[in-house]
C-alpha cells in the first residue's frame, strides 16, 4: 500500500531532505516538480508548504506529513501527532513566534497593543494570544516581508524566528513569545487506523527520531589498559554501559561509547593523557534508544 507523504516546501525543505536521508529515505526532485521521487517505492512524496500541510493531512489528501506544531494550531487541524522532531532550518532547536516592535516603540507588553495594528502570517495564533490577555487590537494577514512593515504600516508584528538575527537587522526588538514550536510528524486519523499505513508511519517516526538523536553525537572508540578503566570512568561521568571488547593482549581492552559532539574537543586530550590509545572518532547516522 502506497503512503502519500507530505514534505515541507520552503525554508525547511533542505533540512528535511537531509534528515530523511539520514533516516534512510532519499528523495529526489526534478526541476520544479512538486512530486519528489523516493528510493522507497512504497512512498509517494509531495512538496507542500508547511502552513498548509496539516489541512491536507486532516482532509486525507495526504496520509502523513511533516509540519510545525504552530501550523497545526493555527489551522485547528484534527490530526494524529505521531512524534515530535526537534529540528529547524539552521539547527536542532525549536522556533518561536514572537511579538516584535521597532526599537523606539513605546510598546513594552501585550497590554500596550490595545487599539494597535499587528501584521502576521499566524493570524489565528495572534488573535488567541490577544484574547487570552484581554486585549483588543487589529490583526491583519501578512503575505511576507513582515519585518519591514513596522512602524510604517503597522505598530507591531508577530513573526517566526529561529535566532532573532533578522528582527535585529530590521531594527526590531522582541516584546513577548507567543509560542515555541517544533516539527511534528502527523498522520490522517483514518490512515493511521490502517495497520499497514500505521506500521509504515511508525517506522518512519522511529528512523527520524534515530537520525535526530545522532545529529549532535559521535562515536568514540579507543584502547585502554584494564587497570585504568576506573580512571577513565571518572573522565566520562555520563558514560553508561559502554561496549568493552577484549584485545589480544589480556591487559588491554577496546572501549566504545557515544558522546555529544560538543564535548569531544574537551575529552579527547584528557583521554590521551589518561592512557587511551588508538582513539577513533566516527559520525553516526542513527541512534535508537
């Protein structure tokens, strides 16, 4: 049975294709085609804007797809959230919808928005935010380039940001955060009740989580004298059940662990100083717990 699978077109497209590749699914686009081919013949891929993904999955046009939690809420889509996948355009971090105003604006909080005009692509999220805070303001849909609309066209904007650099570059400061969002693998409710499709979707979820787990980790393998094992454990306090293999010399063992890549530059010199030899660092494609 074919799985109709939606991939986000736009800012998340490249990072999604790379993540799918690490998970074991290679997608190939042909020019401007919206129907990338996959090396898994059971998957029919389609490129859809993340903003529209949840609606098409809810309606059954797609069996499953990848989109942000923000767009699920913005559309009020009734879908199955199979798993959370923390990745974005530039890294493995959530993105945020923020209220931003010009640096010289008098607006200091949401309550200063009363009677003001706000531009955003997330109209429903913004209206819910204002309602929650008992503030009445005009919210208009922005077709793009939202950062440049304040203060000339509007008093404030609600915009998606990953690092905040674009807001700063346009002379804007963040007043409040409305929502922190991560990518979700979602499924159509009826499709997810089908045993074959559910199995396929769950397997994709497993492999995607494994690929994300591996993104910031590396494997380390090295040889160490048995007598120095306790000392090595002190160097790597978070190490749990490392793989220990005997060597031809009974006084030595090979030890293999998985660690966060950002600490490798700190621990490699220490390992060497404590007697580790033949140290090998290698990349990982998937880590499944």
